[in-house]
């Protein structure tokens, strides 16, 4: 087995512990302390892409932030909230109502 110990048992000052490993351990501890057992660091990528999408940030910008080269990959990370869908349907309803009113009064 050698002298390598699992990351959870190595000290943060150990020169063999990378910055990524320290972030992973810190995130794991935070998730555990908050009682969010099923949250993974990768889930934050999905949350960021979803939040930016619902805020109206351009697709090319959202694609560039996580480093997606293929535009087909980014939509896999974008999950819209039910409220966002409701707002979209309301916008269509308003537009249709305005068009009907304009036609009726012409």
C-alpha cells in the first residue's frame, strides 16, 4: 500500500496535497456541516449555468465560463426553475393579448 494516506487523513500543509484536493476537502466538510449529504462540487457548475441562464446572460458567455467548446454541452448544465417557465408563459400570454387587442381595435 505504501505511505500514501487518503486525502481525509492528510494535513493541509502536506506538500503532496494539491490546491484542488484542499478545495475538495473543504467543500466536503462544508456540505457535511450543512447537512447537504447529496450535494457534489460538480453540482455548482449546474447551478451557475442555470442561474446565469435565468438571469438572461448570453449563451456564448455561459458556454465560455466553464470552458465548453461544444455549444451542445452547455444546455445539459442549464436547468430552468418552474417560476422561469411560468414567467415565459405569462410573457407569451401578454404578447398574445396585446396582439388580439391591437387587431380588435384596428
